[in-house]
C-alpha cells in the first residue's frame, strides 16, 4: 500500500496512529541531531521528523534526500512542540520509522514555491513542475469546482449537456478556422469549431429545449497576451424564451458561482444599453467597479475660440476625484499615456478644482472662471477634483477617454480584484461597418435577430438597427454574450443578403440551417460564457494562461511538448496535402 | 411569454388553470365537431381540444395546422373523458382559447415517431428531425444523466477534472492522427489527441493525484460500423495507487451508474486473466452473460486416426445446451456461419447427446461410444446437448470458436440486452507481435508497465511478458481499459527500445515525458472508458451512432452539414499547404 492518509489530513485526533504517507519533499532541514522534512501532496504538507540519536541509519538516509524526491514514509503521529497554526496539520508531526524513496529528483530548474524564480519561458517548458506550485494548483482546483457548480446549476434548471462535433465545416469567416485534412475524402477538410453555434440552434429545432455544454472552441488568430488558440466556452441555448429569461437565468448562474465558489453575495446585475455604455464609458465593456462616467462638454466648451475644441466632433471628460494636487510631472505622464500609439490621442486638457475653491485649467486663455464653473458643475466637481478632457472624432475620443479612465482607475486603486461589478450590456447594434472590406459585418454573428421594430431600417440605415443581443461584463471584462436568434428562413436569408452572401453561398454554407428552419423551428436564443476568462476573474488573475493546465505561448506553440512540429512525408501523402514552405 | 408550463407536467391537480403551452404538433384528428391536437415538447405531450360549436373560427384555424408546426396555445385545463393512463398528462386536456402558429413546418421527410419510416441516409441528412424522435432524445437524456453522475461520483472521490489540450503533437503512430496545419508556424502541424495519455501522466508528475476528464478523442482510421472519427472518453489517472485500487474504484463508478441511472444492482465484478479469457472464450472480451465455456479436447480427440484433429494444434469445442434436436439444416447453417470469411473456419464436428442417452457424432467413423462418452464428460454433457467442435491453429481456432459461441448465444437468446455481465480481464500481455512490421507493438500503449517479475523476459521472450494492464468488459464489449504506468526514465527508455524506437526518436517524440520522470514522478496508473460505448450498453443499442447527437457516417462524413468540404485557395495559402488531388 502506498499510503494510508494524505499529507493534508492528520491532526491531533490522530495522535499515536501508525500511518503511511507518500509525496514530494518540499524542504528539509537539519537541526542538531534532528532532521525535519516537509512532505507535500495535493492535499497539504506534513512534517516528518527523524532523530539521529534514536535511529542513526534512518536519519542519515533522510539527510540524503533532496527537494522534490518522491518518498513513502511509515511512522507514528506525534504532537509537535513547535506548532504551526497556519496549516491544518501544523499541530502534529510524523515520527518516521521507515523511509522509501519512490523516485529521486534532479534539482528543478526553478523553485517549486508560491513565489518562484522561474521566468515565463522556463515555466512553460517545465509546465509539469510549474503546476506543482500552490497558486497554479489552486487555479486548477478552482476551475474544477466552477465547472462542477455550473453543471449542477444548469442540470437543476433542466439543461441537457449535449456534445457537438469537433470536426465540422469551414465557414466563410474561414480565415480564422483551424482545418483538418481528410484522409478518406481527398482534397477536403474539416474545420474545428469557433463555437457550436449552428449545432446548438439545430438542437433547439430538434426540441431539446435547454442545451448546454462546457466545450473547447478554436480560433486561429494572432494571439494577444490574453488569447489562446483553443479556449473553453460555457455554451447554452434555450427555446421558447425571451431575452429577459436568458438574462435572469445566467445572472442566476453567475450569482450561484460567486456564492458557492467564492462565498460572495454579488447582488443584482445592472443593465445598460450599448449606446449608454459607449456614451458614459466609451466602451461596450465598462469597468463599473468605479464611477468616473464621461461628461460631454460640447455645449459648454465649444464656441469660445479654442480651435481644438471648436473643430472637434466631441469634447468629453472625466472627473478624477481628489486629483487636483497632481504635479506637472504626473499630468505629463497622463499626457504621455494618452499619446501612446495604443491610445492615440493628440493632447489633453485639464482643469483643477483647487482646495481653495479656485478653478485652474490648461486652457485659461480661452475660458473664464464662469466657463470653468459651468464645466465643474457638469462634472459634479468638488474642491480637490481634477477634470481631464479630450476632444476629437466622437468614436475615437470615447475610446481614448476609456483608456484614460481605466488608467486613472488603476492609479487611484479603484480596480480592486476582490470587488466584483457585473453589468449586462444590451441592445447592441446588429451590424458594424468594416472599413477593410467596405461592407457591414454581423457584430455578434449572422444568426442574431434584429429588434422587430428596427427591421425596417435594414435597407435604409443598417448601422442603426439594434439586435436582441447582450453581453455580460464583469470588472470591464467581457465574460460572455449572446442573442435571441433568427428562427425564420426568410429573415435569416435577408440577413445573409445584407452580410454580402449571394443566395448560392448562403445555401452552400448554411443550407442545413435554412432548411431546418422550414421544419418547425421554435423561437430560441442563447449565450456563451468564456470559461477561461470567468475562472481568471474568480482567481484574480489578469491572464487566462494560468487557469489553463497546458497553455500555448504567443506563437501558438506548446514549448513543453514542442508542438506544432513537422510530420512525415508519407503522412502528408496519405492526407493528400503538401506543404508549400 | 411563450409558455407557463411544459407539455409534460399538467395533470388533475391543475384543473381549471389558465395556462400557455408551446411545442410541436405531434398529430391532430377531427372527430365530428371536435378537433384534437397532441402538442409535444421534450417533457411530454398534452392533448389540446377545439370545438367547432363553441368557437368555429378557432377550430377552423386548428384544422389548418399540420404535423411539426410550432404552436403556442392558451387554454384551460379540463378533465378528459377518454383518459390515457400511459402518459402523465393523460387525465387532462387543454380547452384552447387562443392559438398562435410560431412557425409553420413542411411535411417532414420521414415520420417523427418512435418507429420511423426513414432510412439511415435520410435520417442522417435530417438529423435535427431524427433527434425529435423519443428514442434518440431519450438516448441523449441518458447520456447527459450518465455524464452528470460520473462527474458527481469522481468529484466525491477527490478527482479533479482538468482539461488537456486538443491541439497537440503528432506521434510515431501518426498514421492515425488527424493533423492541423499551423498558420503561425509554417510547414508545421498540430495533431488531435487519440487520448490525453501523456498529459494525464504529466498531471500525476505535477502532483494532481487524481485526474479525470470526459473528453473528445480522435482517431483517423477506416470506420467500421461502430467507430467514429471523434469519440468521447472518460479518462482517469491516479497517483500512489496499485492496480487493485483502480479496479475497485472503477467498479464502484460502474456500479454507481447502474444503480443511479438504471436502478440495477449489478453485484461484484469477476476477474479473469487474459490467458484464461482466451482459453475459455477465445476472446479478450468474453460475453459472460452466458457460460458455454470452451472445452479443450486434445487429449481425448487426437491419436484416434481422424486426420483433421490429429494434424491440429488445438481441438476445442462448446456445449450448446439442449440443441441435440438441431436439424441437418440448422447444423448446415452453423457450418456456413463458421465458413464465412469473417470467421474463416474450414469445418465443424458435432456430437449429439440424444434424449435417449445415445451419442452420435459427425465423425463416428473415428470415435467409438467410449470416446464420445469421454468427450461428453469433458463437456459436462446431459441428454439433449449438442457439442460443436473446431480444430486448427490454436490462436485461430479460438477466435473462430468465439464467433460460433456468440452465434449460439444469439440463437439461444442468451444475450439479453437487459442483463449485464461485467468482467475485469487482467494480466494482458505487454507486447504483441505485428506481422506486417515484423516487430513487437505495445498491446495497450508504450507507457504500460510490465509486471516486475516478468521484466527479465523482455530480452528472451518478449511475447510472454505480462503487463499491469486491465480491461473492463460488459456483455462482450470492451468498455475501457488501463494500466499501471511506467514512472521511471530507465524502464521507459528500455520499453521504447523494445518497441523499435532509436534513442533519438524516443527523445524527440517523448523527451518531455522522459525528462519529467527525472523530476520526481510518483507511481501512477489509470483507465479510460469509452463513453459512447458505455451509453450504448446502457441504452441497449448495438451501435454507438445513436448515442451521439451528430455522428459521422462510414466515410467520416457529416452529411447534414456536408463536411468535410473543400476550402478556398487563399485559405490554404495562409496555412502553407496545397492539396495533391
């Protein structure tokens, strides 16, 4: 038998028991004639004790073993003199009578401790060692718990988990598809799903009523720090429902997770239209852990002779509460920040509401005290506040001010990782203009239904058509989104037409769905949550990489297994392909 | 609101309630001035009633709608005069006051009923309609329940579900890998996993202790009726355990599923060595719902001048209880059966134990009554029995007799789908000889550990080395298998050598695992169950196809979405590949 107990469970109740433990050597130290070894497994750490006086050979053997050795020990549970209240086993230790090395270990390339000295690359290469560290292990345990709770909740709500295929068909947005050559069907390819969208809609047509799946999806796009080529989605679809039902149910799911996994009562989820989110935060995923909403100043700031504002489509600012004391240097830093290419503003106007009640701006030449007082009133200003104002093209300046707002949130410590602010953003536009292709694209996807009252705008003013689409945002991160779908062949065909599909293309790509809509498709809608993202929010991490057991790097490589890699010529021959490099 | 209730929940307790239902028209019939419509959803069927005398327009409207229309009705729950005790809603009906067609339906290409008139091809093309039929829907519900119960059980046993990557590395057995060209790494490919084997072992090296995953795996092989290119595995791995622990734990899981999903107490799982299974059943996955074990007759049947037996390596038979009355025609059918190319025997000897106590064989020329009595004793024969005997090369004749035994089991109705006979087959050979490549292959996989006492045979008699490997068999179907793994670099390298890997190849392909074994790998082992297969056993189906929502056909095609398909030239260009067809 390898063990009678784990390394996390023995305590004073077990005094005198003869037990067997197995695990990894966390550390060892010799103190006079004694040797102490901390042995670790997933469940905890137990202190082993060896005594030179009592058993010289055994103690000498213990002194031979190093960190990360896998050992098995037999011994008796005894009370510890020097108790450690921080760990559950801290009141006992094991007086070892037999020690067996199950496997020796070379010196690890980095410290297996909460704070490690390993760089990213080394930790990725030896991911199996990095995963031994408690923070990573805890992320995986958290992920497991969340998945279990999600399934429990959805099962209770009558959802059925149905597995949809991984080998599917490439779509017109195929540039982002991973494809798989078919050996049995020469010259043809499967594609890996970017989402199970059409399959879950077909399940609604089949009458499954409530579907979910925690499922891998794939997207071959250039990877930013926080994207992975394969990612996991909590994918859901419901029939005979309206937007309100979906928002309530997934608000319920999220609330359940916060409560049961983190012990947090998160309260109601506010709702905000896309238009308001853009107007008040310059973002469709505002971080509402803090206020600092945008204040538009066109009325108050234009027409006073300041050419920058006069020529701008929009003058808009934020009130950085209590920042009137900012030094020239600090203000210059902010100006540098907004001028970074990623933000792209050309300049910033500021106005201090000094503690003494006076107002002082960087554009005093153009605005008198009355003007500034009016600004201040618009900002709900108080002594000590600092107003930061940008101007320019409305869409662009909102995005720039969003960056500045988030930066100020960081500087003021308003983005607390232990605080959670959920928000439903609703009424998204159906279409968005794509400069590159010179046509409209679906903002969510081609299956999203337009609001009935806006359908008439499709021909005249497509950009104004609102969709029955919604996103869940937590702390400025998009957790998921969904929509009420089209369930009618005529409307779906109209959508394809507006998205630039010819009738033939639409039939070739999505004929099965259009056909399905003719055999009795129920009204339906759904939502998908990014599971990696949700776990990272719960674990207080900025990146999803450390909530994934074996992630890929920014070049899409798994450096541990050295993948992707070349394959044999005869393998390619069997698959009817050649490489062109 | 689309509905207040589902179509499966209303009963006499709801009399008088005003409700809204939505669903599909299962059927409708007009009886005099009345029209009855059965409306269906996932949860059940409710009868709607319309009365020409009371509301002519509404009843006329009801008469316009056809099967599979999606409708929404408002009405009052009333008691039914003509009750249907077979369904939960059979005592009530809904007296409809308003009817709305949510979506019309064309006539489906086949009947949406338990027994359909649709052929396989048509049902695959319109899978979303086939899935409306109760038998398929129930399979999916069963699958969901089983997955939920599996997770619950394993979670209770401290297993963590950890997701392993889908985009991994092609292996030397790569001919069966699906590959994915990498856009970002020109000329290189990912492979889809045939199993998460190495990752789950790395998780043990990481100290995860108990891992599981219900996970899609992929194998590109020519598809028999009962294989799918993508299939689902219940994949598990444990550290610090021995074979006995794994068998007990997964016996527990299987027992839990039978009990909680099917309400069956399945009892203890017998164990049988691979050698015994081959000797007694000619198969490593014997159907033990019935006996009819093999009886070897070399001692009794050879040396009596019958050249066929005398020249055979093995003479072996079965006792078909109570079949002495078989006619010449029935015996000829059996002879034809064993001569089919799939079975490949050349002839069969039979011996009747007649009701009158006499013995009569097809080889009376060579064997006298004493001889036949000795045979009968070996078969534990009783009056009325029929002995069927094959002979030839031992391996081949066992396989042939296995087929004959199963055929007799079918003919005698001994393979009852409602009876479940589990069996652990243990002590598998480590290696098996592959004629084609002229070398030994791993019978399970290269990571399986040999029995310590057999390691010395590796050089002298590799075929005799037994592995710490085991399969779970239910009703003659392999449900899963696993092994205690190698956790030592030296032994793993030795195995690779015996499997024909050069040192360089082994390092290139599995260097990460060999390296990992040097940093403190615990003893570990695991198992994987075929989930599709397990569900099909539970649902009493011969094929896995109908427990998969969207399966592929025997050419690996999804005929519903028409995949695989060609992709655009510029897409191939981006992926640095060309087709060669």
